[in-house]
């Protein structure tokens, strides 16, 4: 089996591949392409390295922490950003040494911090003053620390995934002096603060905000050098690059982006003598376009509306395998695949609905062939990021199987669907409940 990569870089399976995968593993199914994923990491890494002499690429595993994905990304030379002890343990289970991980989180628990010490993660990204105290009080060798800063830039994206502005729960504000206070406090306690970090938002189609974030960090470390002689070794500007959820979104050129980002930081550091390692930690850009979800069409229904008629195409998945349309109104590219090889009739505009017991609209106003019917498939592109990672058991559906298309064209399951036993394994019914 060979994968066809669309001219615009997103993974698209051929109709035969869709039918073969669906017949082998059932649907819904997440399909990840190994070669595509390796090329995505390679493209970003090469661009970043070309743009600056000292760089490090970290993969934000919150986007997709399927173990096989972590292993591929790590083997391509990425470090792994983890936002919880669970993600840290996933990285370890995938064979990533803790020394290659960075722990994030805005409300870390003492247990998470202790685990980071004991397992020896490379870095903890510190978010708040209470955390500075918790770290200082933790026994053992303290990992290197980064301070998460709020640079006060407003990204243009969905409000739920904007984090760089001043009014945010994340990090220490630069403008009101909190960042400086945090740095001085940590240094006074003898903690190993090696640098600063920000992450301004996600699915950023225009990278001005990340560039602004990088410049704000450069300005901060410049000031800290001048005022306190603090020498930063690392500047990490987070992730956030957008992918092509719509056909008319322009693909972001990682070279152009990395060049602008690193040039902005270098300019901000001019004359300071500071020469930190620059770090980025994209999640969505790395994995998002390397995966598709295949659904089966279960029924097609046309109903009266106030102004006419609407056609519903109901599929065998929905908000439990992809909550992003419900949460963020996120669009997705959808391709129709006939179940039996028959041709497409001219398009009709339909609403694709999931199978959950509420509206569960997945994709609205989609043009699909008018002869779409039960037994056909829908291939949804760009489902690698924040789909499997945010899947749930709503309505007691099992989270879907994930399949990896290997570079030799074979395919293999890398995560099976949950069993009923697994779903009920955590539950205890008190014996005296009548
Ligand atoms: N670094 C930090 C500290 C982050 O918080 C995030 C994402 C990233 C890196 C990676 O960002 P990316 O390159 O993937 O945009 N559930 C939402 C996305 C939340 C992103 C949270 N942080 C969604 O489905 O759109």
C-alpha cells in the first residue's frame, strides 16, 4: 500500500486504501502515515536548524501521545514536551528517556513535581510562585528550570486556545513585574533557572504573535542581564503554527517562519553578549496533517427546515473521537469514498452528523456527492492533532483504533479500540446497592 500525498502536503489516502483499512480494522479508525510524519518533523527541524546555529526541537505531546507517534517523533530527533505526569509516563512507555522531556503545566501538583525530580526530566517549566516554593521544598536533584512568561501579545485565534495575552492563567506577566520577581525569587532560592519560555496560542495562521512573543522574551532577558547580570541559556517560544483545516488556508512555510522568528530574537539580543539555545515545541504542525479519520456512513436522511430541506449524513463516530468541531467550531476537510466503487453524482450540500445523543454536528454545509449512501466512507483529513488525544467514552463508545501505515506500505494497528472490560475496569458497584 502506498500513500498518496496531496499536492498541498496533507495526507490523503486513495479510495482503495480507505476501503482496505476500513475492511481490515473497522471504523471509525485513525490512520497515521509514518513517512508523512517523519517528513513533517524533518522539514521543521531542517528549517529551524538552518535559521539559527543553536536550536532544539521539542514535540508537544499533548497533540497526540499515541506511543508509536512519540517513538517516531523522538527517533527523528525531537525532545518531548509533556504537560502532565500521564504524558511523561507515556513518553517513558514509548522509550523516550526522561532526560529528553520537559514538564509543563499551570497547576502542577506536588506529586507531579516529585515525579519530575525522581524520574529526572530535563526541564520543568515553572508557571507560578506557589510552584517555585514547591520546587524549592522538593527533595532530590532539581531539574533545570524554565520560567513560563506571559508576553502580553494577542494572538488571532479561537479564544479557547489563546494564551499569550496578559489576561491568562499561564505564566508570569512580564509587564507588571511578576516575571522579574519570579526570576529573582528562584535565583535567591538557589534554583537552576536556565531560561524563559512562552506559548502564545494555537492554530495561528499568521505567526506574528509567536514572533512578538519571541521578541518579548528577548527584551526580558536583555533587561535581566542589564539589571541583574542574569545570563539566559535558553529561550523557548512554544508551538502554535496552524495547519490546513480548510482548503483555502495557506500552508505555512516553516523556513520563512523560522527565519523571521529567530531573526526577531537575535535582533532583540543584539549587543547583550547573550547566545541562548532557541527552542520551539510545535504539536499540531508536526502530527496534524499526517493522520486521517475514516468513518462509515450509516444513514442519509432529508428533513424539512423552516426554509427548505436539509440532508443529514450520519456517520459512525462523532464528538467522542473528534470533539474539536463542538468545542471550537473547527472545520475539517472531508473526502467522500464510495463503498462499492461507483462514481460520484454532482454535489449536494449536507450536514455530517455524529452518532452521539445530541446534535453532534461534525461538519456543516459540506458539499458531498448527492448519491452518498449507507456503506460509503468519509475520509476526514488533518485529524492527527487533538483528536485521539481528546477522545472520550461519551455514550460509552469505545475510543477508536489507530493504524500506522509503514514506510514500506504495510499497515499495522498501533492502538486497538477499547474493550468493554477496560471501560468498566475502574468502576465499583457497592455490594449493598439494591
Ligand atoms: N507548548 C505549550 C506550552 C502548549 O501549551 C501547547 C499547546 C503547545 C506547545 C503546542 O501547540 P500547537 O503547536 O499544537 O499549537 N485542544 C486545542 C489545542 C490546545 C493547545 C494547548 N497548548 C485544540 O484542539 O485546538
